[in-house]
């Protein structure tokens, strides 16, 4: 039986699917709940098509749970970007009306027409790393909010004595010295004491979480932390969101994904580029943190930044150049960690990728801000294979 594509429009409580063949002919459709009974009913429904590939929209977002369940069941799953599905829906129907059925159809069509979708794999350690780094980010947000609330309360308890950047020990000393007698004052002091306790607890959790992330990054054999000003949090976020670096054919595609490659905004005879707001903004933020840290310290990155400023670049333009240089260095290290025996080859054996750029390199082509023009990527979806009663362990090809 020919291979079919199952487009999945996932939601928290339901999943709408559409089954199409290689010619985009409708073979089946349905809507199922995401609980245990609904998931079992969906799996039973698609058994009529043994050669199947699931196309899930947003497998790293709302559909992550469903995608992981399918992977653990031995299914083939690819990730469909929401933007591609939206474009297909617009051109296919002539309008952009959203329904679950239309979404599932557009997702399936994208999977049929696009041969470079990311093939998902089961990686329990990477999933654990992703959960821990998300938890660490949530703690960081709490670490910003709690001192702000504490500062507001202390400013009302001790007018004119509270500075902007106050430590937990200084706040404790201020609270010990004040003893309000009125109801409002006592309530204010009690709330400030609770905020101080929460701040202390969050600091302890952040310290523990950072140490755990560092151990996991080292356990995966990554050397990202060897790069200047790339700590455990930055390395963990990059590893968690990148997954398999083989899905990027070269450093230019990686820079486009991180949002560090400028976009071409030329018109007529005027050639110019503008800041890219696309890409993975979380990884872009991590690269920005590394860039600012390099500029503040006596590093090669600071020297590179100053050279760009001397060349007439504005401060933000020079920072963007440095971020692109750091992106190239991260990509090179990811490729080296993934295939240390093939340092001169890119992922999948692509020798077109450059491995000579660095965050402070002096090679002209590594510091350019021109928009890259990478070549076509390779096909990622596998040809149909016969399924038996006892299926052997399947090896999924990485996405280009």
C-alpha cells in the first residue's frame, strides 16, 4: 500500500486529522479527543493505512505532547511550521478562513509538497533538558518580579533609604530595623518579609537549576560552554531548541534560524539589508546575552565590536555583527560535537559548510552582513517501507 500523510491540527483537548495520498487525494478525516480513549480511537482509525507519516503542526509547542506520544508508539512524525500551513490554506481556498478541517488539510498538503520538513526523533534526555531550561527561564522571570515588589514595599517602609539594586541581606537588615505600629505598616512589613523569603527561595532554585543544566550539557558531550561567555543556560537553550544540528545544511541557514542573518531590503539600485525579526527569538536572546557579556569584558568579541564601531557602524549594528559571528561559532561547535571525526564536513557530509569562522575571527567572509543564499536542501521524507508484525527499530533521517 502506498504511503499516506496524516495532517494533524492539534489542540489542548482535541485533534483533527486528514489522511491524503501522494496526489493529495482525500482518504479519510476525523476529530478525536486527546485523552486516552480519544488517542486510542485515532490510532485505531489510521490502522487502515500501514504506511503512514504524521504531519503535526507546531510539534515544539502545543502539539509537543501528542507528537511525543506518537513517537513513543513508533510512528513517523514530521513537524510542519505554522507559516507554511497558513500559506497553503490561503492559496488553496482563496481566503484565509480558519477551521480545524481546513487546518488539517493544509498541514497534510504541506507535508506532501515539502521534502525538507524536520523529522522528529525520540530523545528523552533532550526532552528533559528542554523542560529544565524552560523551568529555569520561569525562575528568572520570577527573580525579576519579586525584587521589584520588594523594593516598592521597602520604599514605603523606609522612605529615602532604599537603593535601587538591593540584595537580600540588605533587605533583611532594613526589615529588622523597622517596627511599624499601625495596621497598614504591619501589613506592609509582613508582605515585604514574604517577598524576601520568596526571593531567597528563588535564588536557591536558580542556583540548583543552573548546576543541573551544566551537568546535563556536559553529559551530552557538548563543548558549547568552551565558547567565550556561553554559560550553562545559553548552552542548554541552544541544545534544547536546535535538537539535531544536521537539519541545518550550513551556517547561513543556522543564522537565519537564529535571526542573526539580516534580511535583504534592496530596491532598485539601492542595496541594503535590515534587521531580521524572524527566527527563534529565545535562541536569539541567548546569543544577545553572550554578545553583551563579551562586550563588557576584555575579550576578542569586544575587540571585534570596537573594530566595527571604528568602521562606522552604529552600536546596535556592531552588536548585530557580533551576534552573527557568535551564531557561526555556535554552529561550528554543534557540528563538531555531533561528528567529531568529521570536523571538515558539515552535517550529513556536506562539505560546503564553513568551519573556519569564529566569534572573533578575522576572515572577511565570516564577518559579512550580506544575506546568505544557501543552496537547496536534501529530501528528508523516507520512501515507503513494508510494515510487518514485529517492526524493527527504525532510523529516521535528519532534516536538512
